[in-house]
């Protein structure tokens, strides 16, 4: 949902903890008085194909962290 409604502003990148590039997208739109949205819109479209990989990596990280907690408690 973030990507669909606020993708050109980089909101989805903040959600995926990619703060630096999220700020870059936001500043590009704000500092160009909206004209940067064309560039960041294309950037957001590319991100739509990258986000499933980001999500999968996050899931794997959480699973690994949970496995370590379970092993430590045994």
C-alpha cells in the first residue's frame, strides 16, 4: 500500500529500513517542487520488482534470529 500511494516519495523505502535512499527520493520530489516525481516514479516502479526480494531477506533474518533465541533457551 505504501508503494502504491506514496512510492514516488519513497515511503516504502523507509518501511524496508532503506532510510538513506528514502530520504533521497523524498528530497528529490520536495526540492524540485514535484518535478522530481517523474524520476522517483520510475525509481518506485523498479522498486516494485525489488521489494519481494527485500521482504524475503527480512523474513530469513527474522527466522534466523528466532532460531538462535530458541537454541539459546534450550
